C-alpha cells in the first residue's frame, strides 16, 4: 500500500494512515439534515469526501463508505435547542415531515450525482435505525454515563474524561443556548450535557415523529444516530470520519463521548474536517439569502462538474471563496482539458516508447499519487494533470495518464463536447479500427479500405496522420 498521510483534526497533526485492517477501510461521512435544499457549500464537503474515497480505492483499499441521512432529531441549534429542523421545514413547505424528508433526500442525492460524487456503499436514515439508537442509549445508561429526566435522557459529560478538550474545546467556555428564542433543558446536570432521547412532553408534546422506548414516547437526539449507525455498519472503531469544520464544536465531541462511553474503545482513528465555502467573502447562510445551489449553477449554463474543478483549486482544509468569475475560470479550464483529451482520443495508434519515455510516464503517475498521498493535495494533483498536457510524451500515453487520473478527479474528461465520447468508439468501432490497422500492416490495402468505408458508414471520418489515425464524428 502507498504511504498516505492524513491530517487528523483530533490530534492536530499530519499522520501516516494505518487502517484497523490492512486492506479494508471503514469510512463514515456525516450526511445531510434533509429539511431544506442542499447548496454548493455542502457540495464542497461531499466532493472532498468523494476524493478521499476514490484515493483510498486507487491505493488498493476496499472501502466501505457509510453516510447517514438525518431525518429526525436535529434541532435548529447543534446544542439540542430550538425546534426540530424537519418540523420547521414542514411548516415552511406546507407538507408533512415525512414528505419533506423524502423530497430533500432526493434533492440532495440528485445534486451530488450532478457533481460526479459516487453514491455511498450504505445510505442509512435515522428514522430506520431507531432500535439501534435505543439500544445504544440503554447501554450508556447501564454504564452510568447517561441519566433519565422527565423531559429527556441526557449524556453526562462530566463522566467522560477529556470531553472538554476534544478538538481543542474548553468545557467551561462552551456557550449553550446562545441564540435568541432557544430553549435550554431545565433538568440538565451540566450545561453541556446533551440529549440522547427527547420525550414527547412540554415543547415537544405534539412532535409528529415519535416512537415508544424504555424511556418513554419520544424521538432520538441528533448526535446518537451517527454513533449507532456508524458502529452498526463499521464496528466499534471506525477508520475515518469526516464532517464540516463546524462539527468540531459540538456534534463530533458528542459522538466521541457517547460512542467511547458505551464501548470503552477508540471510536474514530482519523478525523477529517473540511473548510467552509464563502460566497463573495461572506459566510453562505439561508438567513442572509446568499445560498447558491447546484441547480442555480446549471441555470447560469455552467456544467456542475466545473464546480467540482473549482473545489480542487484549494486544499480541503482551507476556507474557500466562491465567485461567479472563479467558476467561469474553472469552466474554461475544464473545457480546455476535455477538448484536449477528446483530441487525444482521435489518435488511436500506439507508439512504442523508449525507456526514457517510459520513465517519464511512470514519473507523472508517481507525482500524481504523491500529491494525493500528501493529505489529498488536489491543487497539486490538478497541476500534474496539466503538466502531462504540456509534456512531450506520445499522445496515446498522455491520454492513458489523463484517463487514469480521472478515476480520482471525476471530471468526466471524455464527456461529449459536440464531437464524440470514449464510449462511442468502443466496441465494434474500436474493433474495426484495430482490424484496419492489422490489414494495413499486412499490406492488404483493398480490405483495409473496405473496413474504412464501414467505419465511415457509421458516422465517422478517418484521417491518416504521422501520429496515427485520427477519427472524428461527421458534422
């Protein structure tokens, strides 16, 4: 396996990646709370997760990628305060909470598909894993790190050593219920104690989503779902857990506390957190009305994959600023790269390489891998792709390298730009081309010419050049 390094947010250090099992990786990525439209800030995080997964696969690991869908329990404050986001979304849209969850789950994955993101191995909804969450809460209560009250079941943060220092937090400085209009749990032992199970009383008396449990009729808190589902599908210890940098304040410390409080084992070996995407220098937020969705990008006639290219121009940990000018530059670069690859595709003959040229090809492949291995340095990986474009290695080998790189980049470099795609010259057409070249080498020119006519009859034009045979679609 390639020596890969990842920045671990928990230890604040760049570490060699060593999974629990030599050839397998368990990857858990925090998913969406499906109460409203996803936006391009979300897109940046999930493209980053996609690159991580593709890189691990490239390096030979068998990756099980698990992603949750939060369709209950996430309140307007991450600290379990205010109203439930799903119920808030339902009121806004005039739909049931179930309809809202279904609608925005579909919207989210449709948007991620447009960004070229691979679907997770396992997509798990919180509402479909209530039994697992209840079982985990029972275990925490049995271990004495959770307590029951008339309003909710809480995790006792004072019973988890080091809780206040996770991700550099200071327990005494944590602000609880800092937003106006939020409701703080009245029966907490400590202000930072967090909810494992809300009871259907008081402000939640009419909560629509609710289930029976040993603690009373109610619904789970937001944090418990990730622990329950991550451990169900990946075991007590997860290799890599990702999320937005904002999750280091509340959500991920709570996940660690409740998971390790239940098992006594390390919950996550490597924490990967993505930086925020700003828009025109301002934080993207619904309250400011500056949200941009993937659909908005497409309405302005941009390819959503250009947005993916744009994300690669900054390291995933760093804040990034979105402007339409920057997206235009990304679109232009993507178009240029695709057009170049399509030109390369038309040269179908293979030129034998000298040892020197072979070494150059291997060097580019190594350099691309090294960029990925250094904490997913996508700006550098992208730069290597452009180095290949400008290099003097044969066309066929340029093409092979760029298509190989695209297994990670996901830029759909063979996408049709009005010419043809790789798929269109596969199969019968490719066989015809190979047959013609064989006949030409055997000096069977009449038979080779007949094959040429058969190819042209299928809508292509052949041009014999010093570099090989160029094939293009008839216009």
